[in-house]
C-alpha cells in the first residue's frame, strides 16, 4: 500500500506521487494506491479553527465554489485496514466525500456542530502562507501556499466514484459533521 497523502497522481500535474504510483503499476506486484484529496485535519490548524471559534469565520485558501472530496486521516486508516482483507482490490483507491463539498458546506457543518453561524472566507494562498509560517517555517509554508495557488486553477478536487473506497471496498468516509463529532469538537 502507498498513500499519496493528498498529492496528485496525474503525471501532467507532476510531483513525486505520480512516478511512485506509476512505478507500482508497472511492477507487476499486487498493490493499492490510496489517493485522498484534502484532509479535514488541515482545518484544525490554530489559525483556522481559532477563527472559527472566535469569529465564526472559516478561512481557507480555496474558492467558495471549489468542490473537494474532503477526508480524514481516520478514513485513510479505515481504507488501509479494509485493503488488508481485500487483496483482490488493486490500483488506485480514491478516498473522500462524494459528492464533493464546498467551503460554505464546510462552514455550515462547523456552524451546526458549534450551534452558531459560521461563514466561509476565501483567503489567498499568500495569506495562508503568512498564517502558517510561524507554525511550520517559511519554506514549508511557501511550498503549501504554492500548492494551494496551483489548485486555484483547477475546477475542483473531487474523487472519481468508480475508484472510490465506497465502491471498491464499501468504506464510506466520514461526513464533515461525523468527523467533527469524532474529534470531539
């Protein structure tokens, strides 16, 4: 098993995950590539969750209309466990909510869980970089901001239903509301 950790496996986009996944596919070795999109845990960064709690604003560097098949690290673990029992499932296994949801959908789930209005705030990749740099350093923050800047040109980050963990393994990822309950928020 190999997890892309949210990095694209499309060779046209580039990155390290694409050649690794291609190498596995060419190896004639039984394998599964777990392919998540964006992690819900990203929303727990202090500057994100703090804003939700203090101001009722969910700031994130994606367009308000940008659909994402969000997933949790818990969903990746569930998928990996299922794959251990299902050696007949090989190739790419996409993990994430389907249909994909938008930033305002995320904010609505946070609001329902917290019992107050929460609105989505589309921030720039640069604003995100500035808020992350004190936590992880300038270089890593710039790399992450660059990834979100590149994402801004994409139509969305939705999984393909035909390769989904739901279809291939019967593993349904948590909704945002379920995830919030699971983490005790």
